[in-house]
C-alpha cells in the first residue's frame, strides 16, 4: 500500500536540515519538506506565511505566531502543532544611528521607528517589551513599515503607522536619518555588520537578553507550524506524527553538533555548551507545557496592540492530540 505524501514549507535553518535531507521518518506517510522563505528568498520563493494563511498551499508550513493568532481570533480552522522553528529576543535587534541622542528605550517616545509590519511577530514583541520591560509609551511612536501586512488589520485609533516611501527599506531610512531606530527580524549586512554609523540601542544586548530569559524562562517564540484542516480531517494522526518528526530532527541535529567542526564556527560546540550552561538547559524545547507562559504573555501583547480581541486557550491553538506535550 502506498503511503500518502505530505508537503511542508519551512525556512532553511540548521534545525531543519534533517527534514530537508529526507532522513527523518514520518510515521504513516512520506514528508516532503520544501525550503520556502518569508522575507528572505530561498530558491526564488518567499512569502510563506501569506501562502499558507490565505491559500493553504501546503499540508503544513512554518508561519508567523502573530499572524496565526490573528487568523485564529477571526475563526480560522487552521490548527498548529507546538513546534517552534524560530525564536528571537527583541532587544538585540533594535538599532539606532551611532550619532543619535537616543541612549535609553524611553528616548524612543515621540520618534519614528521602523518595523517590518505592524503584525510581524518581532514587531509585536518589541512593542510589548518596550512597554512592559522598559516603561515606554509605544503608542507615542510613529511606526514606519516596509512590508505589507500578512493579514489585514484595523489599527487602534491611538496608533500611528506609516508606509516607507517609494518602496524604500527601513534600514536605509535609518542610515539616512529618516527614522530614529529600527527593529527587524532579518537585519541586512549594513546594520548587522556595521562598525560605524549604527549601534544597538542596548549596548550589552546579550546580557540584556540573558536577563530577560532568566526573568521569564523562555527565548521568545516567533513561529509555529500550522496544518490545513483538510489534511487533519483526512489523516487525523498526522499532527502527532509531524510533531514526532520534528523531535526526531532535533535529536539528530544535536548529535551532529557533537562534531566540533560540524558548523563553520571555530568553537561552535564550545559555544553551544556554554550557552546551554548559561540558559540552564535547552532553550529550543517544543511542546505546550514548555511554551504556554510565553504564548500567553504574547497574546496579551497582541490584544493590547489591537491585533486580537481575546485570549485563546491552548486547545484553540493546537491539535488535541498534542495538548499534553
């Protein structure tokens, strides 16, 4: 009997390499993992979130946590598995000009700040963290976006959002002095590799992020894996099998990092060991229990920013076979 084949779109991260290679077993079926980017193009393809949320192009796909919550708040019948393909802190991705008078987060009040889009997960996290961690009135900031919203949103009346002019990117606006700061999930080389002209708002961003992790107990979720309802209806075992495939891929990747030269980093394994010692274990934990506190806090940010109207239960976000993970 021929087993069914399932398509899944993912970003090309190291943790997904075992899935792309085809060596991970999907119990009951064959998994075809396809490298598809979002704002970063893989093999000429991008806009993965929109293609899944609107068009349901694959059986499963890595999607924005923020946009998934917006969709579920509006009654979407997509479901998800508690697998986290991408995590980011907000503090180390906040950049200002080197010659800027902005020295602390509250200096951003009344300024123009560039973000990818209003609902981008990192944008929501950054606005929420600025408010709750650093006492910033985020509604006093004019937010300048350079990407279209994945899902249409109705902005609260107290919020000001502008679109970057003439198709320009927010990183270029920062370098030109037309915005005071930017926060973006994929900083270009002009920011991330800059030795002059640009600096991080938080001088010791790593320590700031480590303190955040120790205070809250998590490295913030950016993406989840969503599944089409048609796939679940026809193959109700698939969500559990897919979750287990991700766990298998994660275990295999961990084995690969035992090789001290598996990555291009000279001391890659040493960095990994030191990081896990500092974080008190593996920050990439999947499952509902390990991520619920993070998800609930983020849902609070989403409601405060007018993106969603209610707190969703874990049973509304994830397939029932995985609620005890």
